[in-house]
C-alpha cells in the first residue's frame, strides 16, 4: 500500500459534479478529528461509567466518573485541539484543514501537549484506566503523525476517525466497529476533495486502528493500568483486518484502474469472496461479520463515487 504513495491521483475529480463535492465537504467537516471526537468519546465515557449489565437489577451508572471523563476528553481531545487549529488557520490565512503539510507542525505539537495534559490530569484524578491509556495513545500517535507529516501528508482525518473506533472495538467488539464503516466513505471524501492521495487517506485509517489497539494493550501492562472485560487483543486485530481489508483493496484497485489496469471490479469481487472464505475458516465470527459489512459499505461507496472511484 505504501509503495503506491507516489502515484498522483489528486486530479481525477476535475469533473465531479457540485453535489458530490458538497457531500464530500460535509463529510469532511463532521469527521474533522476534534469534531468526530465529541460524539465518539461521549459513547466511550458512557460505556466506562456503566457498572453491570443495563436494564438489570444490579446495574449502576457512575455519574461522577462520567462527568469527569467526559470533561477531560471534551476539553483536551476536542476543544483545545480545535481552538489551535482555528487560530493557526486564521493566522496563516489558510483553509480550516490547514492543507499545506508544512503548516501542520504547530497544531500537531500543541495537540500532543494537550493530550499529555489530559493524560496527567486523568491519572491524578484516578479516572478510568481505559481513558488514561486512550489519551496517552492519542498523545503518542499524534506525535508519530507529526513526524510522518514532515515527509508525507498522511490523513489526519482518517486517523482521527479510526482512533476512537479502535477504542470502541476494544470495548464492544464488532458493535464498536460499526462506526468504522464510515472509513471508506471518509477515504472517498478526502480523495474527492483532493486533500489527499488514495494511499494517504487509507494509511491514516490503518495507522489509527492498529497503533491505538497495540499501544493500548501495551500501556495497560507498562503502566499497571489493567482494564477488564475488554475484547481480547487477537480478536481486536481480526476485527480491524475485517474492517480495513475492503477499503484498502478498493483503494489499490482504484489507483490501478486509473493507471490503465482492466477488470479491477472483477478482481475486487473475487478477492472479497476469497477473504470471506478465509475468515469463515480462520477468523472469529465477530471479524467475519465486520468484514462482510465493510465490503458492503465499500461497494456502496464505490457505486456512489461512480466511474472515477471504482
């Protein structure tokens, strides 16, 4: 996938109709990392505040923990990063996405600092171990993205979406992966708006999913912050593979199709069938369900994208 990063596919949508561009822009706005973080972290904080099975006699909801975790995530994962993005964009007189790769260093480093402050406060207040670990993942991943951005414009949008999706997968398994079905749609959006090449948009999502899960389980051990009743690491990785397989395949074949390769649709369907067969025999059922849903979502995005995205 990364070997395709130098293929320039940014000019393929010169004739995209205005309606699709507006849809792509709307998707891009609402999936801006500090914005998409708000509803996704709200769900995460609600889950973390639940004690027991809902609608049973032993169920309790810890309102104190919910309020504290929600405030920490809202301030340090959304409000402060968004404030610096808007301030920096206004100062540089550039677009809200700060599309110029070289201009992204300051917002990213401030984001790292914001996440680290949130991590320290969460640790001091003794809130949920999961939130402590997750915010640390955000800080580390943002720092890594900053380093990558010095050489290559990896998509922060897709990274910002899949980071909390990874957390939801750890908490809820395939149910959490449902939000990740936005991933192929977001790839289409960023690609259509010419903000990223296909490889950059795909890579951001893969990075956010894989790194967040691996780091979270690592930090739980290193920091002695155990979290119980999570989906096992192996199953999480299978679910992630099911989620990213079709978007990656679609993206690669789209690039090949753009460069004269024929029969890409037939190849896509054939490889998807083979992937389903492979998952039936080797993967947990949760990953198989995720794979099938991700394939369906990718096909729908492909048909919506038209001939330029298939």
